């Protein structure tokens, strides 16, 4: 059987998680490849979460939060934007394709956008194939 | 061969260092951090001042030792080291009024083969950016060289990964690169926590890569490319190639260069409305 891409999604509680919820409530279809992890704010994300996700077997990582300027905590996503920009370029330099790590701004009313992002990402990851080289050797990944 | 005038210049600097060291010690400084014939040395006694030397082999970045001292300290600082010192002051590891900086304009340091170190060939800061006294004549700064980073960037992802895989397969996780880094000043390191899920004790490629990416990200807006990590590496891994990439990115994204002045806020603890999208 062909391996399905695994995407870890870090969704901010106030916008993107609600956006994902809306996608569900509105019965918009999108691939089941994304495992959502709710965080209170994208500013809470240590950029190393992204690295760790890849190491623990993710093929793609999505970080989604409020649009810049709309953060529930005023500036959490602004800080995240800078950190993720650096991390994304660093991982790309180390050989993890930029397309595997996306940062998107999805508000609570953008259920369609959320579904679209997940669909796009899943399609892309299917083309790119699994990211085996970065996986740590442990029983969970074997 | 070095020119006569250069030899003369070097001797003059050495005498000046000794003079400043003695006057500082007699004024009550706790210690003078400088170089003796074997490497870094710590002079606490006036009688030992004569041990201090300055020559073409003083490679060590002495600012690493500064945060360990509480009293007033005098320190010998080259152009490249001064950048790390700025970062240490900026991050409240060293207080400016407790350190007397003997700045030296340096024309490059030689390795065991009597060649200039790679980082010295394209030195962008031969003169210290911060000092109390400045010794030596000012050499002309060169443009910082990112050609090796650009070269690696131009390769496809698989080749980039296999390059790093090949390089880091030599890594024995001795953490020398972390221990010698002047801006790796955390008292307790994430990597050392025994029960931490961040780093495992495995020495396999993904774990090694994780360690290096972690460290690189932690020093992203502080690294001054002083090259000590690369020099300390017993396996001769070109780790500087990784850190230089971050310096390049931070400059491109936020227009910030670490170590240049005490006023600018480090980019990863601040933000602006019109930042580029990731």
C-alpha cells in the first residue's frame, strides 16, 4: 500500500482552529491527512516543534494562525512570523523542501481557505513522497 | 614571509598590551584575559604580566570566558571577537562598565600551516567595533563572503541533504562547538537535560542533524561567524557553513547583522508590521 502523507497542523485556538471547525460544520470535504494540534497562539510555538515533527515521522507541517494584526494576544503571530521565516529557510537549506513546511494565516471565518490549504498541501506531499531521511530510528517510526 | 614593518607593529602591540595590563591590575582589576605562548591565559598578578604575548597565532575568542567573572576584567579583543562581545553585552551577560576592552586591529591569524585562517582571508571586521583602547593600524575591511552558502543553496534538496548527512556522519556529539561558542551562554542547555524529549542519546544522523539545527536556530540572531565552532571541531565538520546561512537569512529578512552595535534590538525578540511572509 502506498504511504499516505502525514501532516501535523499546529492551529491557533482563536482563529485557525475555529476555521478548521467551521470547515467541518460547513461539511467542506478535505483530506484526512492532517492531524491538528491546538495551541493557544502561534507565538507559543517553539520553532523546534516543527523540526521535532519531521523527526517523529511527519511528512509535512502546517502552522496556521490569525492574520497578522488580528492576534488575540496582540503580537503573538508577529513573533511567530519572524521565527518561522528563519526556520523555514534553515530547514530548506538542510534539505527539507520548503513546500513541506507551510505557514498560513486562516481566520475563524475562512473554513474554505483552511480546507483548500490542506488539500493543496496533501497533493504536493503526495508528489514529494515521504520524508524518511529525517526520521529518528525508534519503535514508533519503524 | 612577513614584512619587517609588520613584525615591528606586532611587537609594539605586545608592549602596549603589557602596559595596559599592568596599569589595570594596579588599579584593582580582578583579572586580565589575554594570550600567552600556549593560548588563552588569565593574569591575576602583576608579576605575571610579562607572560602576555601578541602574535599571529592568537586565534582564540576570549570573550567566551567573560561571563564567568564578577569583578572588573581587562580583555584582549580582536575585531571578530569584538562582535561577540557586543552580543554578550546586549544580552546582559557582561556589563559594559565592568570590562576594559583592549581592542586590537588585526591583519589575520595564521594556522599551523602558516596560512591565514579561512575566516581571516575575507575578514569584514578587522578592527574592533567596541573598545577602550585601540592598538594597531586599521586594515581595510572586506565584504563578508557568502559564496559557499550560495553554492550549497543552488543544489537540489537531495544533494543538500546528502552533503549535510555526509558531513554530520562524522559528528561524535562531543558538543565542543556549543561549549566554545561565546554566544551559547545558557547556564542549562536544552541538549543536556536528561529526561528531555528534545534530544536523544542516539548518535544517528537524524539526532545529530536535530542537535545542529537546534543550536543553529538558538544562535540565529547572535552568531557573529567568529568561527570558533569550526576550529574546535575535532572531526573538522564545516559547521560555520550552517551558521553563515542564518546570518545571511537574518540580514536578508530583517536587515540585521549581529554584533555591530549595542542599540539595535535582536530581530527574533521583536517584530515589525511589514515583516516578510515566511
